[in-house]
C-alpha cells in the first residue's frame, strides 16, 4: 500500500478517535438528565478504535496513536522508517478532530474552554486531583497493557478477525479505570489535539502525555517480542499410537 494512502488512513482514523472520544466527553457526558457519564465516554473511545480499525486497518494497520506505532516498532512489527511519518499524520489528525469538535461545541451559547475541552492533566487538572506520580504511573501501565493486547490480538497465532474487538474493549476498560486520574490519554495525538485549543496549562502538562505512553509502549513492545517469540513457542505434538494385538497360541 502506498505511504500516502497509509498516512491518509492514519490521519482519518486519529481524527475519528478524537472527534468520537473527546466529542462524547465534551458534548454528551454531562448533558442534563441524559448524560452518558464516564461509562459512556469510555465506550465511545473504544468504539472509535474498533470501527476505525475495521474500516481503515487493512490500509494502514490502524495505529491512530504515536505510542502504538512506536510500540509496534519495538515489538518488531513495524518498519522504523515509517514511524515518524505515521506520528506526523496522527498528530495532524488529532488536531483536526479537535478542531471539528471545537466548531461544533462553540455553536452552543455559553461554551468555553474553562471546562478543559477533554484535555489531559495532572494535579489540579486531573479530574480526581491525582498528583503527577500517580498520573505518570497510570499512563505508563495503561499504555503497556494496551500494547500487550494489540500485539497479542494481532499475533499470527491469535484468532483471526477479532483483533479490533479486543483492542476496542481494552481501550474501553482503560478509560473506565483512568478517566478519574488523567482523563485518560494513552495516546499522545489524542492529548495534543485538545491541548492546541486549550493551550496554557494543557500545553505545559502535555509532556507527560507524550513521555508516559511512549515509555509504556516501548516496554510492552520489548517484553512482547520476547514473550511471543515464535522460537520459544510451545508446540502441541500429537503422536499417533499404534496398538498391536497379537494372537497367542495356546
């Protein structure tokens, strides 16, 4: 597949993830009497990845996340020369998704960015006021397991056709756990999009949401490349037994 087509797919997939996931948080989470809350936002993020992976995964691999591209490289599943172009496309897609969301959200009277615009933060800007160490650990560990699920579900020995479901459900679970901690990133492009519009504190805290997910992804890639190494794969060998019945003469 030509690189231009793959990069376009990554741009669109990341745009969809930010528009769908962050859009649910900004537009629907606290809607009077009918808001979807944390559970709904978690599901929305999972659904964007699931649908995006089925729609675009056969074109680009469906990364939609700089940490995923880096983790797949560390896991020996992705060519190093394509990592930077993928990251650029993903970040631009995240910004575009946040831009579309801003246009929609600002169409309501009284809209402002003071609520955070689904940006990620720590300390005072953590939804649950979690301090920086807790937020850093949460992002590293959640991204680590996200990449473990991605690497495992896309392994050649895994059941075929189900990877997007496993990956989407994993992202849903990750959000259910960590929205109160950091608003959940595990994706530097997702964090960068809203931060471009919020600026100020969101920009000053953005470094953590690049560093922690990338660290978690690298750890997962290196660990899984050892864990799932075909050379060490357990094999089930079926040995046929032949039973010989001899007649004994009396």
